[in-house]
């Protein structure tokens, strides 16, 4: 997803085997999807290696987050169950 790509862009993940990971960068989310928030609440903290990276990460984060009047309908975390030789929705 977009937030995972944001972490990779900061250097906290890999696109290819052998790429280094910077353990000092990343995204710290303070809220969960669908959680009630109020104006002024901190939603996340971006840990970046430079001011330019932080600025780009904040722009990406703003695109990824939508705040509305009602909580979104959240998809099920379990798409299907596999038991024996059968798959059940």
C-alpha cells in the first residue's frame, strides 16, 4: 500500500534483495483506520533522514489519509480459510 511505499521511500524497506535498510527512518502511526479523531490530533510521526525526505513523506501521508464524517467500512482481515482440500470464504 501507499504507507508501505512511503517507508520504502524513506529507506526503511527494500525494493530489491541486497538493498540496505535504515533503522532510524520510518512511520509511526498513532491512530488506526476508522478510529475517531478530532481536529489537532496527531495522526502519525515521520522519521526521516533529511528535511526533504520528511516533506515528501508528509505529502504522501496526506494523500493516503482521508478524514470524513463517518468511519469507513473496513474489509474483513480474513479473506478465506483453507481447511484440508477446501477453501471457504
